[in-house]
C-alpha cells in the first residue's frame, strides 16, 4: 500500500485503506518498523519504505556500486548536452532516481538521488512502461487512472498505448511538457540483463531543450549506455 501510494500515509489512512482495525494496523506497522521494512517520520508520524525493502529490491545488485559506475557516464552525457541527466530504476510501481548529474547552469532541473516519481510521470516512466505487456499497462491505467499533469498530458488509454508502442519502435521516449509545464525530457533504456530495469534520461527547460537538442541527447545517451550496461551486468 505504501509503495503504490501517491501520498504519504499514516496509521489512520492505512487502517481505512486496508480495512483493518487501528490496533491490528498498529501492530503490523511496528513489526515492519522493527524489521526496517518501514521508517516513520518523527514529526508527522507518516510512514515510508525502509532500508530492508531496498536491500530486497537490489538483492542481486550493490546500489552503491551502481551509482559509482554510473556517475562518470551520466557526467559525460551532461557535459556534452549541458542539461541535467538522471539514472533511475523501476522499483515496483515507482521510478527511483539513483544518480544525478546536474547541469552547470543558473536555471536547471534538479532532483536528488532517492527521489521517486510516478510510473506515469515523464519520459523515464514511458521507457519502463514500454517493457511491460499491454495488458499489464491497461490494468495499471484502470487501477490508477492517467493523471493530467499539464494540458499536454496523455489522459486516454488508447492514446497512451499508442505512445508506448512508438517508444518500443523507436527505442527512446520523449516528454514534451507532458509532466511539467515548460520542461522537456528524453529517456533511453539501459536494457540490462540483471537487476531491476534501468533508464537514463535528460531533462531541461523547453527554452533550451529544443527538438534538435532532444534528438542529440538521445544519440549521446544511446552511445554511452552500452559500456555502462556491460559494467552493471558484469557485477552480478
């Protein structure tokens, strides 16, 4: 419930959504807190996924090594395209940012490692969705609904599935102000054989990320990720 929620949850919300009494939910929460599967914010009592979940998710990987290996690659992409670059993984129904190379510009896109975004948010989400069968995508859409982040967001199932098919065919995804107004992004999959699915995406202001630059970003990222994929697969 916590991993799939768009908002932070506490005891009352969990009790209501699970259909359990507060006392039962309280007992479950504290058992999971003891095991490190959950952590609790001291001031608000809201719950978050804990380190045990991360350890399980990356049981075949070393997350610190992933970041260590990935950073030089995304730094190189950043230096060539002069926009912020992220590397992230699909973790259940969220996208987790694991490494960041911020653009060296006064105005730039920024998000720290450990940040998660929705499975329907932006170019990276499209890349991960493209790796799923259509029936699973349809089920997720019907469960969550397609959010209207901006006036350019794709909000119908038919159009979204058509967009995902384009991503599969062309091998990359674009976000043309669909997730955040004034922001464009491109994403490419790593296509790693081990561990959770990985993607690299480049994000910039629409005023600097024109269509030509977006295509350049795809080409630069695609040219760099082969070596990174080999490094990550070899550490398995």
